[in-house]
């Protein structure tokens, strides 16, 4: 049997920004979660798309489950 390195799944909640309140399952407590959202593009060539990218960083003061990730206002 192959080991994946995943120690377990935990519930996390996103705080602030466009995905405020979203709950999800995460593995191995990632430091950062990236959320994308499609953008409308006018007169785009076939197949072209654009997405907004939002970054959420883990709140290290939360030790147990429900992990919390705060919106990084300075995200690209």
C-alpha cells in the first residue's frame, strides 16, 4: 500500500473576502488556500478566460478543528 503523506482531513472556514464563511475539508493544515472566481470577459477569443485569485492564510492561533483561514487583502 502506498503512503500519500496525508495525516488527516479537518474542517476549515474562510474568514473575510469573497468566500467569507465557506467551509471545506483540508488535509495536513496547509498554510495558504487559494480561491478563484471566474470573471466576465468581453469579446474574448475562443477559449480565453479570466479568473480572480484570492488568498487565505491560516490563523496559527487556532490549534484544533475548526481551522480558520483569514483573507489576505494584499493577495494578487
